[in-house]
C-alpha cells in the first residue's frame, strides 16, 4: 500500500526548518543578496540547530538523516532564500563522495571534525571548459611515491573560498574519458591549491562561488576515494543522491513564488476588481500549484529510492528536470502577476526569479537530464506491449 504521509519525526523536522527559515533567514535575505557576503552568522545558527550536515552518520556525530529528510529541510529554507540554502546544504554535497567511496577511516578523519564545529567541505567537478560532461574533465593527477600531484582548474566551486576540505575528481595523466578518473579529498591549505576571488552572479549571491586551481598540489595517496582511476561511478552516484535535493530547492523557491503571487493577487486591483478574480490569474496560480505538487512528488520518490539503497539515477534526473523547469516557469509567472512591481527590488519575487535559473544549470543541466532519461528509454526500458509493437 502506498502511503505519502510523513512520519511524526519528519513533520517535526519540517516545522523546525520552516520556523528557522521564517525567523532567521527571511529577515536577512535581502541584506546578503545585496552585499554578496557569506552568511556565516545564519549558517552558524543552522549548524547549532542541527540543520546542516544532515546526511552525516550518527556514529561520527552527525544527525544521520536520510535524503528525503534533507529534502524536507531544503524545501523550507530554499523558500526563504535559495542562495543561503545553497551554502547551508553544500557540506552534504561535499561529503557525499566520501560517504559513497570512502573507507570508515576516511569518513571519520574527514567528516567527524565538521560535526564538532562549523567547518565547510566543498565539491568540485566542473572546469572552465567542462560542466555536465563529467567524463570530459581535464584536471590531472600523477602518482609520485606516496603522493598524487594535481594540476588543473575547477570552476563554480560553492563554498570553495571558506572550505577547509575539497572533494574533487581528476584524471590520471595519459587517460581519456571515463578511464582514469579518480576521486580525491584535498585539504584547502595544501601547497599549490589556489582559490580565486568570489565570482559575481545573477542570483544565489549569498553563496560563495570561486575557481580553484591546482598547481603541482601534492596530496597523499591515502586521500584517494575508492580505487585509483575508478572514481567515475562515485561521481555519478554522488549526483544521483544529490539531484533530488536540487528538486527540493526548486520546490521551495517555486512554492514561495506562488505564495507571494497569491497574496499580491488578492490585494492588487485592476478594472475595479481584485486581479485574483480574473480567470487568467486563477489559471496561472492553478498551474503553479500543479507544478509545485508534481515536482515535490517526483522529488520525494527519487529521494526515497536513494534512501532505500535503490538505483535512483533515472528518477533523480526526472525529478531534477521537471522540478527545475517548472520552478523557473512558476517564478516567471509569479513575477508576471506582480507586473511592473515584480521587476523592482521592492518585492522578493524579483530575487526568486533570479535565483530560479541556476537550478536548470548546476548539477547537470536540464538538457543533460533529458539525455540521461532518453538514453535509458532507448536502451534499457522494456515496453509493456513489446511483442505487439513488432
């Protein structure tokens, strides 16, 4: 029997995150969007309340929550501010390759210190000339004695300017595509690791985003995740586990956009009537509700599959593609309902519109998700009426 209800513990977690979003994030959202500062103070509060590092195991001092639990938190905080939530969630992204490919010793060594005080671990795969094509990365690693020597550049590294650790992927020199890709944990104080200035962005301005360069950076072999040259599956599984959370990001942003639009439509008048009375506006709001609810269900399904230990690659791509595309439309329609006021900084709907676009881009673009889904459908999907189709 299918049951879509949350447990009492999940309801409490959802309410806790919602109250934190209302009381701690919304009041300072505009400030950090305008200044571009890193929101250290609100992240410290989130850390103190157990709303960070959610997937870290209890045995190392973490909350030990699942991916679905994390999605519940992310939807609530992203509704308040997507950019701050990106910084809040990024430790989970940085930790995921270690939890997937690391040994018990590595999990304890790298992640336990992050549960004891507020510290950050960043994640890096994208490069200046490579994003969604993970197998196309060009940053290299070569073995010298008991060390890996890293060279190359990593782009769009969230929290890279404040992190103490970086989980990343490089390829062994002389290899191509999937062959030779290796997962590595790099201490950011390693000689030869250089961090660029924060990158100016259209949205998500409260999240720190930088380029990281490796210039003959020496990392001990004991920092390799899994086997040398066998890191590609770790990278792919990382995205399968984190893409549902991007769906939750988009759900939160879209839900907030919808709620702002509803409130505005109920008080804005045109032609001697509140615009909420116009069928055109009602249809737009109805579509918002349809999209938010559908996106949430797809997101929860993908997260649930991951928590059950199932291969959620396709469901994660479906959830991310639908939630982010429909979220972008919802933000755009919400701004349209506000009319000219929506185009000003007087209302947060303008900020949500700027924030929304990134979800269609990072952790695999919407087009990449369709490639993943399409290839599956044409190679591994078995039609129910297969025998009647020939």
